[in-house]
């Protein structure tokens, strides 16, 4: 199966012109891309990303919209006690049970909302009605949804943020179950000894909710594709992101825990590369930028072999601004990556371009400047 996809990619995807054809690869495996183009112009659609990536992307889900309905409260009972020697035993109807809540619970072992992607409708159980002899109806069972830390719950209609899950085992009610109604025993009084009524159960809550994941990390890596973001993460942490010499190798965010002196650590997030015009949807667009909204530091990665280092930084800042201007208020630091390609003279030249912004030179390959970079990040995190 995998080989088939590889063959498909080889045959039909050409990274240089980024086009693909809507054909079944099984039936035309030997044709070259250029012959297909000349055979049937007009049958082509631009392919946004390689097939491998499209498949990988489905495993990382950071946005789901779900219809939630809590349980209706159980009705109170209007029962009167009737026994052989207690013909007029008085009211003894018990209360109804509470309807089930739908609850979100933080789970530090999870990092995607994939498990909720195909669960579009979530309905909790109703509370049971109260019964005779003051018996309390059973509460509806709550539904507990485990979610990764950094999950933001919103009301889909109003867009209002309801709450955020930031800690392991933290629980918040997404939709509240209806209260159970009071049984008639509660309405008995000296002047009113035979209350023939009881409260109905409270209505359930229903609505579309949005769950959005914003990864929690201390440092976010921001850069063009191929800047060396994933390579840095792989060098400073135990994370094993895919690294390759082509753009958009990383299609979903990667997280790594960076060990620092004295058993301390901080979390680094490597997000897919950004290109000029990303705010108009170019490349992978800006949707992954939501994952750096929570970071306290943004580490801009500018590769040594960039044609114009300073301009590259300005483009990145502009794209961030288009997504959320508040991102520009974050602490920033620049790392000139792949510095093993530079000599002293070039280092001085580039350093001059960045004289107004804190920066350092690193090479993930030779290890040059990595300790200094960690020191600088640590200082910023604790400033
Ligand atoms: N010479 C040199 N090459 C490097 C260094 N760091 C990364 N590279 C190379 O640069 C290429 C891109 O590296 P990645 O880490 O995949 O880049 P990225 O920024 O994660 O790229 P995307 O995931 O596509 O956004 C790879 O071929 C790396 O081997 C470095 O310090 N020196
Ligand atoms: Mg990468």
C-alpha cells in the first residue's frame, strides 16, 4: 500500500510546479507527468501539499465542532403513601435525579483532539424520576471527555470563550445537566398537607461547541520552511521530528522538552514553516500560528543561506501581525541557523543587520552556539 503511494507521488507530484492530476494511479502508472499535462490540459488542480503530509495531518486535530446535549433532569414524584394501616399516609414522592453533565478533563498524555473528530453528537443521559417512599431518582451519567492541555472551549454561536483546560485532571462542565425536580414531599406544610404536585426536571442544555487546541509551550520556533527548526528541536530535546531538505517537511506542530542546567527544563514547539503571503492562504497558511499564541518567547529562525536575512524576519513579523497583532508583543529572539556555512566576516555583516534585536548564531549540525541559545532563552523566560 505504502509503495503504491510512493509510486503515485513519484509519478504524479512534481514539487517544482506543484500540480497533480485527478486520475486513478493504478490505471496509469507508467505515464510521466509531462505527458499527462500535454494529453489533457485543464484536468489539473493545484495540490496544496504532498500526499504523505495530507495523511499525516489527519492525525493531528486541533479544532473540532461538536453538538452537545446534557441530560434533562428527572421529574419529582407526586406519590402519596398508601399502606394497610396508613390509608392517608401523606405525600412521599421523592426528587428526580440530575441530568448528566458533559465535562472536559485535562489529560497531559494527550496532544490532539483526533478522538473527538468523528464524535459529532454527544448526548448525556437523563436523570430518572423520583419515586415512592421518598426515593431519589438516579442521576444521569456524566460524560467525561479527556482533552489535551491547552484546549479552549468556545460557544460556536457566540464565539465566547467558556474556559480553558491547562492542567492535568482539571475538569470543567461544558454543558450542565438539568436539575432534578423536587418531589411532593417537599411541598408539605401545616396548612397544605396533600400537595398534589411536584416539580418537573429542569431542561437540558444543548448547543454546538468548539474545542480548539493551542499547544502550551514556552518557546515557539518561527521561520520559513527549511530554516532548520525541526533540526534544532531534535538537537536540544528528545523529540524526533522529520527533517529533510525540502520545504514543508513539518506539517503538524512538534513539541520537545529541552533540558537545562540543574534538572530544569522548558518546552519548545516547532510549528510548520510560514511563507510570504501565508495570511492569504499560501503554503500551509497561518492556522498553525494559534499554537504560538500561548508561548512566552518566539524564536525566529533565519537560515545563514537566506538571500536577505533582515527581510526574511520582517516578512515573518508581518505574517504574524496579520494573524494576531498581539503576537508582536511577545518577547522575541533571533537565531541565525546553519552558521556552519558562515565565516567570521559574514557573521559580522549579518550581526550588523540585526543590531537592534537580540540575536545569536547557531549550528544544529556542529553544535555551535546551542548552549548560548539555551542560556539566552532561559534568561528571557525568567526575566
Ligand atoms: N548545514 C546545516 N544544515 C542544517 C542545519 N540545520 C538544519 N540543516 C538542514 O536544513 C534542512 C532543513 O532542516 P529542517 O530542520 O527540516 O527545517 P525546518 O525549518 O524544520 O523545515 P520545515 O519543516 O519544512 O518548515 C535539512 O536538510 C537539514 O539537514 C545546520 O545547522 N547546518
Ligand atoms: Mg520541520
